[in-house]
């Protein structure tokens, strides 16, 4: 399996979470109290930040790469190992997410979930040539320029949720796979010369909306993600991007 440098699980409800500011203090206290448990290490989060309007809150430990983002439109947990020697452990991350989600939703009591997503970032160092040239030649049929720069290629593949039935885009009931390939100098959080990023984003849109066990749906999405990642990894090897 190609090494994951960063993975985010995001939950998006169908309506805005206007009650978040009034409950976030209780959520933060409960998560901090959970640190030192079997699942969350003692320093799992060390800082809390909010924006001026107090509509968006972040719990984080940048050294460990742990980020919990809570906003009116989305709740997400991220594990970022770009700047560390750690190997990303998906099973452990899912366990951490389960503990944190139970606390968060114990207060917010979210229902009518529109989308659950998992996005994984991968990075490959390119020592001998321009990473933009590598990407252009590997995944397109364009004539490769001598000095390409700022390459960015993104597309979506939509899948039905039931075999042999077309994706129901109008009803928002489908699986969406997003592929991103770009020069790592373009990366918003970890820009780096002489490297390229290949990212895989697997999303499940629901209709009817999910109103019960989000964790069960997340585990189902994990299985889809792992299957898609096998195909994605094989593609990278076939195209000479990874080995």
C-alpha cells in the first residue's frame, strides 16, 4: 500500500449546525477529559482555536498531526504525518474518530447526514526531473513541454450505490471518487519542491439522508475506500509514479 501522508474523515449534515457555538465548550472539555484513555493519547490535542465570529473551532496538536475541525457545515478529523517519520495507521485512526465522534454527536445530536468522505494524500519525491513533467507524461497524452510548472489535474468519477443502476445525481444518492494530481509546490499546507501529490477522495452521498448510526456508515465507507485505494495504488505503479 502506498504511504498515506494525510487522511481526513469528514461528516456533512444537510443543514447548518447553528447550535455549535453554544455547545462547543462542553464538547471540548469532554474530549480533553478523554485524553490519556486507551484510544486517545495524553497529548492528542493541546490547543484550541476559533475564528472571530466563533462559527468555526479547531482542536489540534500540530506536532502529532491531529486536527479536529468543527464548523457550521462540517465536522472533520485529520491525521497529518507529513512532517514526521510515523507510518499512518488507518485502523487506529478509525478508532480515534469513533471515540471523538461519539463525544461530538453526544452533544450535537446530528441527524440527516448528507455526505461522509475520506480523503487521503500521497506524496512522491522526484529527484532527477521536473515533477510536472512526470505527471504530464504519466497521466495525459499531452505533448510534454520542456519546462512545465504548476500542473494540476482533477476529475470526479461517480458511481451508483446499487450495482447496474446509474448514479442518482438528482437525488444525491451516489458514491463520488475524486482524483487529484499536482506539483507539490502547489500544496496549501505542505508545499515542497521536487515532489508531486496524488490524492484520493472517496465520498458517499445519501438519499434518503442518514439519520441513525454514522459510525456504521463510516465503517462501510472505509471498506469502499480500501478497495478504491488498491486500484489507485496499482494505477500509480502502472504509470511509473510509484514503485
